C-alpha cells in the first residue's frame, strides 16, 4: 500500500479518537471494550489507536507508536536509543525482547577516567557517550515475530509527522528549552531543535526533513538500512569524523536478544516482568515477596504501615541490587536465590515493625553466589507505553536515550539524536552515580556488554487472563513507582487512574533518604519521621501508565499532572 493512501486513512481517524463520554480527567479512567493505547505523548497514542482500528494487533500498534515517538517525543523516544518490549499473546504465552544498547567494540573499562582519576563527562555528552542503538532492531524483531501489518504501513505515520511536521505543545517546548545547554553544544542539534538559538514555542510547526528521509529508508528497506545500509554507513562515518566509537561492524553485529520473562506470584495474581539486564523486574518480584505476609496493606494506601513496610522492602532490594545484578551474558545473576522463599523470609524478618532500619544497618543479603557487582546511571528521560488489542494481546514497552535528548548529538544528514547509555556503566566502580546508587565491578565497561537498567515493562494476569499492563520512565525510581501502582491495583483495588495519580514514595537504600511526592497526609509524614526516616520532598517517582482489564472493559490511566494520553475504542 502506498504511503499517501495509508497516511490518509490513519490521519483521518485522528479527529474521532476522543470518543464522546470518554474522560481522561483525574480519578476517572478512560474505558473501552476493544482496544486501548496509553502513551506519554498524545499524537503517538492516536497513531497507535488508528492502527488498532485498522485491524492491526498490539504489536503492530507498538511499532507504529515507537517510531511516532521518535518524531514527536525526541527527548526520549528515539531511534538512536534502546529498551525492552514485553508481549503477552492472547494464547497466554509471553515473550521479552531486549534491545538495550551495547558497548561498541572499541570501548574499554577505563575510557571515561581522566588523568586525575575522576570520571569525565564524556560518558554523558558528545560522540563518545553512545552505545550501539537497539530500538530499530527491537521493533523490527517484534514485528517479524508477531506483527500482521506491513512494516512500511506502520512507519508511514512517523514519516509523515517528520516530513510535514506537527504542532509543538507546551510539553515539547518546555523539554527543548530545558535542554538548551545540552543541545546548543552540537551544531546539528542546535540547528534543528533550537533553530540556531531560537527554541520552538508552543503552537509552532516542527518539521524534521532529514529524519523523514532516514525513516523513509527504514520503512522501505527494513531494519537492515539502519544496521547495514545507507544509514549505517553515514552513522559510522560521522562517528569516525567526530571521535566516536561506533563502527559499521558494531552496527552489523548488533542483535536484539529474546529472553525469557521473569514470572512470579502475588496474592493470587501472576506477575510477568523484565529479566536482567533489567534490575527492575527482579526488584518488583523481590519486593512483592518481602511484603507478602506482612499485612502492610491493612491500614490502607499511603498509611504509615503501608509506607513503612514498603520502604523497608525497597531498601533491601536496592542493597541487593548493588551487589548481585548485571548483564546475564557476562555474569551469572543469582535470580533464583534472590527470589527463593527462604531468602525472602530472611529479608522480611529483618524488618522492625516500629522503626526504620538505617541504611548503614542494611547490607546485601547473603547467598551462595555473589557473581555480580553493579552500578547504574539511568536518567529519568525515558518513555513507556502500553497497548491491548481486541484479541487480548498485550504489549508493554519502555525505551530511552538516557538523559533528556541523550548525548545532545544529532547525526548530520540523518536527523536523529544519539543516546548517552555508556553512562549507565560504572565508569568508576565504588563511586555513587548521578542518582546516588552504589555499585562495583560487574557493570564495568566491556565491548558488547549491555548496561544494567531499571526499565521494567510488566504484565499482570489472574487465572490465566490479562489483568494489567504497566510501566514507566523515571531512572532509579522506575522500580518503586511501578511497584506501588501494582500494589494499588491488587491490594487496594484502585482503578488505573487513581493508582497512577496517588502520591508515591521512593527509597533506594543509599543515600539514607525517604522521598515523598507532594500530597501525603502531614500526620503520616510526622509519624514516619518519629520512626526514624529522613524525609525529603520529590516532584516525581517515575511517571507510571497502566491499563487494567476487568468486567469486559479496558480501563486506562496516565498521570493527570503530565501530558500523556489514553485512547480506546
């Protein structure tokens, strides 16, 4: 089918995706009977719904949304990055695609250590900060296995949005203005996003012709163009010209990895989540296991008891995270031991019901194998979306550039930004990263290795039927944010809008701080202080999105304080 015909059909749907009676206001979930998309950028959500209404399945819609976000949400959703895709098919089988960025072949352990022995900023900004991008390969692999629509048809909306432009909203204008210092250091980024010093304002049209050409080649030739074709050659040449590390061989050798999802049970529900190199999936299962049997939920959500026990579970997971998690291709991650009932009981029994356990009083738990020592440096500039189709297939995707607008570098002539995922490795083991997380050797830089991530797209079932798809961006706070929304849905019986809007809290063991979002009961906060918690306010604990399936309906929630969108039919 020709692009213009496809685009006309898809774009024609946009005016009617906000169905009468649907409301995305706070505390009221959007409902639908057949299919639903929840995404953090409204145009991309509309693109996904249009695919579903044209007969595409959840994977088809995920491909279309993923590429649309590369145009409309350049701060995070970008073909120069990588991430994870979790799919549960209507037949009950689940699969996980790891398209995390990989360290280039020229990478070396101490490449970001300066003459003074301290980490440089080269892992954050500029051409040397990028790992080999995985997003194009990841979406292509998912499409090849489970897609039903033609690849070019699914990329057509993204090509159109880049070529003809779209209206900049307040969110995008604010993201660009807030990243001026990062973008203005690269001539191509400055030209495209800042118009040589004049950031885009809300209401203006943003066109990206170079990106449109790149996406058009990928649409016509598949992922091969990005990894072995014209785009690969241009990217490798630009890397060589600017002192970057990625070569044509790195691109050609990159593979998306099919991994077995982690699975566990909690209060009659089945949890399907991300395996390593995600730390988040194991964290969800471990914290649920520690909480199970404590009765933490008896006093209600955000009660003193609920916050105390959940925080203590968080602290113990983050201590274990610092010691035992890494890329399973390079380290034998002791997943079974960390999730064994006996080990979880030991961690649970160490919680004092009446007092906070100081960070200094918590250490990684003792297991038979201490195979991995890790560090993580993930920024909150990530994006997530959930999709459920009429057949009952569900997809949860989280992907990222790491920092906002990644490394700040746009590849000349190609129009896309590059990630700064090399900063997710431990540039100097033992030193706290930008989030204060502590780690050691297993996450040290090594060619081909994938850095540890907190991204954890998750699907929940009950009795073999889909119950929930959930995930979030938010760096080290992804794990705790997603955990709380799962608890809100299962233990506190909230709808997804209430669950994502409820104020959240975060504790990552070190530093010894319990962060609370605005909106907590002052009496609860005062009681927690008396229990020994050092409390500080925080604006966000991840940015969680969820779809819940029950009573023949799909219910969707995206945080009211942000600019996401839920659409369904």
